[in-house]
C-alpha cells in the first residue's frame, strides 16, 4: 500500500511541475541576451564602424508677408469693395488708386533691428553599416554642443514635447487542460487486482493584449547643448534622418548706427538745399564674430546584433540570440551651423582719400563712421554731393562775374558747407569739409 502512495505522489508532482511550466512565445524580445561595452581601443573602433552619423545644417527661410489687395477677394467681395469705394470717391483716379491699395498692415519700423538671431534646420543622418539584415539600432542619442567662449547660445527649438507612440506587440491566449487517471497494475505477486484509480483535471484560460509605449523622439535644450534621444521597437531600425529646427542667438554683438537721406532732390530733379534734407538714423545690433560658428557632435547608440544561425534567418525576434553592443561619446566631428558670410551685415561708406566719412550726429560728442544700410542709400547721397558741388561751382563763377545778387550770395555761403546741417557735422580726414575738396577722390565702398 505504501508503494501505491509513493507512485501517486510522484505522478502528482510531475503533473504540478508541468502545469507550472510556461512556454515562450512570439511576444518575447529574444531567446538569449548578452550586453557588451567596448573595453579596449580595438573593440571601440570595431563598434563605431557599425553606425555612421552625419550632421548638416541650413537656414530656414522666413515666410514672406505678401501684400494682399482687392484681387485676393472673392467675386462678391470685389463687387462690394468697389461699391464702397464708389460712394466715397467721386473721381475715377481716386477709385483706381484705392483698387491697388494693400490690405496688409505694414510693419512698424523697429527702434533697434536685431540681426543676432538665426534659425537653422539641423539634419542628423543615422546609418546602420552592419551587413547583416537582422542587426538593428535600438537606441540612439546625440548632443549638439556650442562653444560658450564664442558668445552664442540656443534660445528655442521645435522639440520641446517628447513624441511617444504605443504599439500592439501581441495578443496572448494561454489555455491548458490536463487529465490524469492512475490505475497501476503492480503485478500479481504484489496485488491480485487493480488497486484503484485516481483522476485530476485542471484547465486555465488567459488572454491579454501586450502593448509597448516607446519614445519616437525626445530632447532637452540648454544654453549651449541640444540633446536628442530616440528608441526603436521590434523590427524597426533607427536608420534615417532626425530633423530639428533650432534658433541661435549671438550674444557677442555690437550696435551700429546707419544713415540715409530723404528729399535730396525736388520734383524738378534739382538738388534741394540743406534745410529741406531729412537725415534718417537706424540702429542695428549685429554679431561681432569673425569666424564660422560650429557645433561639436557626440552620439551614443545601442545596436542589436544577432548571431548567425541563431535566429537571424527569421523575421520574428523571439528566437534570436542577440548581443546588445553599446557605444558612448562617439564623435562625428564639427559641423558648421552658421557660416561667416551669413554673420556679416554688409554696410556701405563714402570714402575720401580711402578714408570713410565720419559723422557727428546732433547731440553726440564723438564722431562715428557714416555707414549706409544699402548701396542705393550711399549712392543717393554720393550723387547729391557731386551735383550740389557742381551747383556751387557755377554759383561761384557768377559771383566772380558780379552776376550774383545778395540773396544768392547768402545762399551760396550757407550751402558751401555741405557737411554741416541741422546740428549734424560730417568730416573727412577729421576735417569739417566744404566745397573746396576734390570730389574726384570720393568713392563708395563696402565697410565689411
């Protein structure tokens, strides 16, 4: 009888162990895992070769604020607009002028025009260089670092919010049913008949949906460092492009004062006198940097490598024997984010004897270089100086011949000092000039 009890206990133990054993399925990430870090220079070099990263930068074009007028309206809107104008305008010319009027509100001129902020689109190209199709990049991060000594910083970007996605990994339906009947025949020498029977039945049914939330792209931004992080999922390699729009501010900057003139000529095309001329001033803030602005790039990654013949021939990853190779602080070198040509703000000067004209604006105690925002502004004043000088020379000839009356004599005496008007003084070679200078020595040059 004791032997019978032992047999029952042994069989029940086997059944219990079998019921507790869980079969591995397709929802597993791998069959066998190993994680490695490069522990020598050669290991590091071999690991780096698996992933190649390139960083490219280019400017973002600002959206133009195109003028909108009547022709941007619908047919009914155009008809209503014309009727409204006709009620106010009695003459046809007034109606025509209103039809071409822009609806777009003109931007008010800024007191200080800031040219120290630049918007850049950074493209990070990640390439998996493994020749085995089952190998994939599972995690990737990169840092774009500015040199704080140059006088630059990040201000904002379009990666403020992390991007997440959720995927369905698998639907697991697990059921088990077992039936056990024991009727041992232990032999006639021990028992004359069957010692009896025992049966046990157990049924388990489970069903659940497996989901995974993963980071598509996340990032952090500080004054001198932009960090991006990306992770993949089963079957998805992180090879591809990451795009980030970043704004950079140049803190190493200087202020400049630019000039332009209005009313240099009258309606008849003749030079106006100094009292009719208007001097305009505009302040700009520009970078004070003399070289390209570059970013240093360091990246980290994990690549999932599958052993040949150990699951690399199937699309499912649950049968893979995978090694997770991690590499940290790999450098892809420096990339130019803002070239020197874009940092420059070209201005124009009028030079005399190769020296730029200086101006002492009203209220200023010092002289500064007289700079113009455009060649056209410099040319307008340059031509006015020459035309005005020709007029003065003609008046002087009339003065010698006695053909000039007292009124014109006073005007000539006043206008001869071309570089002094309305409290503003203009100098060349540190001397306040008049019409006696050699105007052939005047020329327009760029100041950068």
